[in-house]
C-alpha cells in the first residue's frame, strides 16, 4: 500500500513527562512556517485526558482522525491480534497524511500499566517506514542515559533516528556537550524551560479548588504567575503586586482588599483575589471597592485556610486544559521558535510551495520585517496595547519603534502591565520637545493651501499629524495608528502630507485573510465606497503588488454577481470594464473578471463556469466592486469561518501608513508594525 505523503516522522519520548504532545505539535507548526504541507496523527490515545488530537484540530483547524483507544490496543495485543491492530494504525495514519508532503505521528509515552508501549512505537515506525524524532526532558535525572537507551531501541530495530529535541532545558544545560554525546544523531532543537507557559488561568484555579465565583471578572483570560498569602501588613507585599498575582486572604483583611482595589485601579491586571475560610468582604467595603474590582479582577471564595489553599494552587496539573487554546498556541510557538529549521528540513525534500499557508505567512512576515530593520513611529505612544506591542517588536527585532509620548507616562503604563521596556530598538520621544522641528517643513508642504506657522503648530499638537510629518521628512520609515484614533484621523494627514505614490491616483486597503490552508488578499474593504472602473483596475494592481511582496503568488479575481458574459447590468459592466483596463495597463497582471466568488475560489466550480480562465478556482487576490460588498464579505468570512485577518494595510501612498482597528489586540498591532516595515522596504526597493 503506497503512502500519499513523502515522508513520515514518528515523535517518541525518552521517558514519561517529556512534553511529547507540545513538541510533536510544535514540529508541525515549525514545518508549516517553512511552507511545508504537513499533517498530524496520533494513532493511539493514552487515557481519557489525552487531548492531543483535539488540540491539533483546534489549533490547526484541520481534520485529524480519531485515535484508537489504549484499551482497544491492549486487548488486541493480549489476544494475538497485533497484525490487525497495526493494520488499523497504518490505515489511520494513511488517512491523516493524505495530500501532505510530511506526516508527523505522535507516538506513545512509557506506561507501567501497559508495558508494551515501547515496542508498539517500534512496530509503528517499522510499519510506516517512519524516521524517529526522540524527545528528552533534560531537566530530569538521567535524561541523557534515557535518551541513549531510547535511540538504541530504534537503531537496533533498523529504524533511522532523524533527530533529537531537548525539551525543558534550564539555564545550566550544556547543549554543546549533550550534542557531542549523540555522535551522528542530528539535534533538531533545544527548547528552553519557560515557567510562564505553565501559568494556569484563574478559571483553572477556581475549577481545581472547586471555588465559589464571587466576581468572575476576566477569570477566563487572566493567568496566575505568582501567589501571595496576606499574612503580613499590606505595605509588605505591595512590591509583589504585578500582573498575574493571585492574592490569598480572608475577607476581614480590609487593608489587603483595599490595596488590591488600588492596584486594579492603576491598571495592574491581578490574577485575582481569593477569600479563604468561606469569608466575605463587608458590604460597606465592597461598595467602595467594586468600581475598581470591576476592571476585571476575579474574586473567588474557598473553604480552608490560606496556606492549605496556596499549596493546592501549586499542585494544579501543568497539562494544558483543552479549552485553553491561547496557552497551547503559546507553547507551540515557543517550541517552533527553538527548533532548528535547517536541521529539520535537511532531513527531507521540501516541495515547491504552491499555497502560502497562514503559519508560513506569519513566519515570513516576521522574518522579512527583521531583515528590513525599519523605524516605525507609533503616535499613540502611551496606549497600553501599543506600548506592549512596541516592546515585543523591539525584543524580537521586528522593527525599531518610536513611541510619541511623555517618558514618565510610558514607564508608568509599562510598569502597570508588567512590561520591561527594552533599551535597544525602542525610542520614546516627547512630542513637546520635537514639535517645533516640523513646523517649517509642514508649512512648506502645505504652502499651496496657505498654511501658516501658527496653524502648523496647532495641527502638530495631534501626535498623528506629528508622526506623519516625521514620515514625510524621512525621520521614520512608516507609521501605525488607530488603536484609539479613527481611520479618518489616521488617513487624512497621510493624504495631505504623504500623498499618493507615482502612478497611483487612489489609496485603497487590503486585508490578508488567514484561511485554514492558505492566505488570500481582499481589497478594497475599508476605504473607497464606490470606485470607478479605472480605480478598480488600480486597486487590482496595488493588491497584486502587495500580495507578491508578502510571498503570495497573485492571481486576481475581479468579483461580481455573474461570471464572464452570463450577466448584464451597470455593476457587472463596471467590473468588466475594470478588467479590460487592467489587462491593457498592466499586461503582466494575471487577472480575470467579472467572476463570482465561488467560481474564483473553488476549483470544480471554476472549471464549470470559466473553464478557460487563468484565475478561476485558484484566485489568491479578490477585488470587490464596492466597499459595501468588500467590507461585508471580509467580516462574514472572518466571523463565520473563524478566520484571522491581518490589516487593513493601506496601498497607494508614497510611504507606508497603516490603520488599526480600535479593538486591535496586541498581536494585531505587532503584525501591522511588521507589515509596515516590509512595505517600507518594498517601496524603497
């Protein structure tokens, strides 16, 4: 029976508790980032709490066959049905790997109740002709001895060991010495131990302790990174009031409760307040503290004393709960970042990338931004999400961010969020100290409009205008705003001071839609209400160029309610004319229209409705006829299909200015900064 995938890797543990699922799924993510068509399988589940497959389904939004149960495997082995068991395992893996270049199979960890698991891993490897990746927990005693034993078990069975992953590595781990002991076995990566990835949500603490929820707050998203027992005076533990602190106290410690309320009012996202001895906060104090506690601080009530409950909090299982997709994604990102892409891809042939997958898009976005090394100004310099995003960009080398704000205000915001401001790649500029520098250049740029120095000074009070002037005179390479400003506040100064790029008479927008298996570009979904045919042709060209800049092969579909010559009407004729103009003005553009969305995106429909089209069924760029259609479509796809969107990114300006949604998350801002840096490099080139 031939396999439909090129290569199979079986990920196995050197001992129990190595973080097998995290590493196996992390390998999948790392391969996706390289653009590899990779799939995952877990042939045998170990216990009721084995959530490997469910995590894979949630995180990767992909179908993964349900595993066989350990009881089923055990019974078959006991009744001499091992061949039938292996046939079912191979069938399951074959199904999982259909259409993939690489299949990652998660093996079984050692189990004293089922001593056959080690041999079953060997049998699976031999049956699938899989190469082995061994995961070692190097924080454990005798880790390297266990690793050598595991490797020899497979090599003695003539199985090839492709690599080793050292997991949970502490600061003292000597990776070089460990590699020397492995001889010719390749090291795929060293994943450093990160206690923050073990932090449970306040919700998990409440569930584990069977606590009564007095005030839920943000218990589903806040995480416990530190626990304080309020045994001493309030002033003694004020220095430990940081994001993620869980305060354990009895309800009659009014001083503690008031300090917690004050911390919450200062914007410190405490993990929660746990009231022991089944106690309550007095009504008078609760009335005073409630406005501050309503900022999202969870309040729980438990029986028993503070010490015993603190011990229980420390005993919460470190495994990731099934509904904590955010934490699992953080774990997988950490694993993927610590894996050696060259070592992994050196183990197999990487096929030509046909589709840009979402992980590959995000990965290449960061890599290209790092290579660009651009200076990006953030006019909303003291906005908490923006401060955190700037710190992340600086730490990861994504861009050199410039925060326009008072330094003391930024430092206060950072401290309240537990953010350490980097000393490199992050600048804080006081608008009052730099404003005067840009008055004369602004008067010169707007002299045709009769702008006076006094008017320029007044307009530069707006940090978005100030940041735009910094961009206009090349003091920065790009601008990102919109976390608290409207789109008009961000775009208007750009149109006045930056103006459109040569050859463009229109500014448009593009959203990058991170579909389950590829990334698509949607335009225009944010700027132009009813573009003309000439403007639609320009939007097609702008979006094609943007897609190409981010590694997406552009095939442009001019969307309408009919395909080809099947429909008539003013709206269809506009799209038809726009397509003709695009063909004439941009002969290298791969574009077709009018075409319906299903004909553009679904291969079978495209073959039926437009059999000779170079775009039908394979479009990567979708140009909508008007803002009503574009905005409605992108939001419908985003919400109904649970698709992430990156953007809007503005197109057609001489220099990059990008607008954020006012509901933007920190990650949204980080990716928009990266987009802006890449745009700046592309425009310069």
